[in-house]
């Protein structure tokens, strides 16, 4: 009887000390990848819902004064959020490798729209800038689509020339100069210095991720900074914005008005805020309260705790993006995920810096929170692409990359 029990035992597998079986390691890697996707999805969902609430609150006064309805911008933002959700889910199900081929026609459409928006008969001028194309009651901002086209195109070119980054860096940078420089020039003609900064900054991050030498990147950065400084001081309104950022209280009723009113709103919130919907600064004090300066109203109504919560959500999204990029199956996936993460993070940083008076005002919206259809839909679609890269990482973790045992985290490595 005892011999029968011994014979029925499952065969033992040899597992070295400090290691786990391949199946267990694959399961752990898959769970980590799924947690990362969940963190990204929840961050975007909560930021978008918070944006809907704040758009309703921040725009209620101005919308009623201009259109007779406090819910106009809110209803439109709900529609944009619905379209963005569809775009996110569709992009998440689409294999991200498709963008390695589709970026060229997408880039061509973006350039065509950027040229079209400069035409007086097609472009809509708001606040002295021609950035929108009017389609009935809605408007489209081509520069938002151009952001993703530049990220996808740059990632595709760099991933196909990984072996030439060290040997022929200038040869690799030449087509990127045409792509990034061409789009930046068209965006600058609108003019839109903030979007141009986001595009150029994201391109530099992609070059860094691709392995370009720091000396070459530093030289390119200095030259780009010199060009940017010349553009700023070449126009009176840009120069005034820079000087007002440095000394907003020297002219609080003119050039420093936006920053001063934004700081008053943020300071009025204290720790817990004045209460949702109870903002005083949204009563025509803070310009663009529901777009570029929505974080000021959020800080006033929800206080420091609300601001920290929003920052934590953006931080969670960026951490998830970095993890997805690190676990991507191929160079294109790593660069695409890294570029999208850098773009969203840089745009949020520029917006928050302007609202808090730490950076000049550039008119860049806060991703997922500020009112704007083009920004919200394109940003959510880009997160869908990011999640598509993450899903590919899960598939890779499920298949596993090692045939033998995987060393447990922190376990000692032993040799036979």
C-alpha cells in the first residue's frame, strides 16, 4: 500500500534555491502588467470625471452670461468624453504596431490641417491666434492631432535606426528635424508657443530614450533654447508674458492680471477649499477659467487636498506609462509608450507651472481636465495606444522569456 502511494506521487521538478518555477514567474509578471494597466485606466477615468465636474463649475457663470445656459460647455465636454472613451477603447484593442505604418498618412493629414488653419477662410481666430477649424457648432484643433503624429513618426524612425544612433546620429536626426521642425514652424505661425514647446520637448525625450549621446542632445537643446528665446523676444506680447511671469505684481491689472488672479484663487482654497461650486474667482475674475486655468478654480474649491489628489493621479499615470514602456516587447513599443508618457507629463507640467506662476503662460490645457474636445479626445486615444503597448507586454509576460527557473526578487543567485 505504501509503495502504491509513493508511485502515485507527482514527479518532482528541480528548482534551485532562490528561484521560482517559470510558470509562477510568468504569472507574477502578468499580474504586475495588469495592475499597471488598471492604474493607467483608473487615473485617466478619475481625471476625466473630475474634469467634467470642474468644467461645469468653472464655466457655469461665463456660459450663462454669454449663451444663457450654465450647462453649455459641460454638455459639450460630456460628448467629448464619450468620443474619447470610444477612441481609447478602440486604440487599446488595435495592435500598436499598426501606427508604425499609419503614422505617415496621419502626419500628412495633420500638416494639411495645420496649413488649412492658417487660411483666413478656414481657420478660426480666437484671442489673436488661429488654432481651430470650425465644423458647425464644434471646432477642431489640428495641433492636438499633430502631437500624436509627431510622437508616432519619431518613434518609428528611431526604432528602425537603432543601430545607427551611435555611428550616424546626424543622419538619423535629419528626417526628425524635418518632421519636428516642420510641424513646430506651422504651430508657431498660429501662433502657439506652448504647443510647440510640448512637441519639441517630447522629441528631445524620445532622442534621449533612443540612446543619443548627451553631448549632442545638450548642443541641440542649447540651439533650440536660443531659437525659442529669439521667438519670445521677437514679439511684444510674448515678451510681456515672460516679464509678467517674472514680476506679476508689478502690473497686476494688465500683463500680470492672469497670474495674479490665479494665485488669488489658489490661495483662497487653503487646505479644504471653499466648497465645490462656491468659487468666487470664476465670476469673471480668472480668464479662461474652464480651459487653461481650470486648476486655479479646482484649487479654490477643493483646496490643497484636491490639488494634491490631481497631482497624485497624474503621477500614477506617468508611473504606469514608464512601466509600460519598460515592459514593451520591441523598440517601437518602448519609444511610442515613452513618447506618449513624456508628452502628457510635459503638457501637464507646463500648464500647472503657468497656473502657479512658476512658468510663463503659454495657453496649454491641462490634459483630461481642461475643456476642449480635440485635446480630450486625442489624449484619451493616446492613452488607448499606451494600453495597447501594455496589453502586448502582458502577452509577452504570459508566454515568458526564459525556459528555466526565474530567480526570485531578492533571492541569491546560485551556480551549479
